[in-house]
C-alpha cells in the first residue's frame, strides 16, 4: 500500500509526539517523591518497562517505515531513469524509421522511373518496327509503281 510523503510525515510527527509524551511520563514517574508502597513501586516499574518496550517497538517501526520510504524512492528514481532511456530509444527508432521510409520511397521512385523509361524505350522501338513493317510494303509498291 503506497504511502505518500505527507502521510508519512504526519505519522512520524505522531510517533515523535508520542515519544515525547512517553519520556515526559517517565520523567514524572522517576522524579516524583518515593512515598509509595512496595506494591505501587512494583506497578510503577512494570509500567515503566511497558512504556520503554512500547517506545522501542515504535522506534523500530519508524525505522522500518523510513527504510521503506528510501527503498520506494530508489525504485521510483530507477523507474524514472528507465522511462527516460526508453523515451530516448523510441526517439531514435522513430528517426531511423523515418530515414528508412524516405530511402525506400526514393528507391521506389527511382525503380518506377527506370521501369517507365525502359517500357517507353521498348514501346518506341516496337512502334518503329510496326511502322516499318506497315510502311515497307507501301514503299515497295510505291517503288514498283514508279518503275512502271
């Protein structure tokens, strides 16, 4: 469950406030006059031990939460770096694709022009041959008519 920095800050503040309250309570218990009965003294010592134990538990929990925050921040920084790297790669790939597309388009145009030129050349040659075939008999007839 993600915890944002503001919530953790409030939690830390609560723990610090609770720690101060525990210390104040301990100071009050330690420095007040000792006119207690042995049973009260035993209860006070047990209360003191309980408070110290709770304080230690909260301190350990706080340290664990702080470690969790550091790890989460490190993971977030690593993910941000990964995103930047992937964006950079994507930009390079897009440039490569655009260059390849332009090159292919140029090659296609050159090929199409070459094919068109070849077809035009063949068409011209074929038309010349066909025209020659049609005109040759007419020339022969024209020559034979001139000879007559």
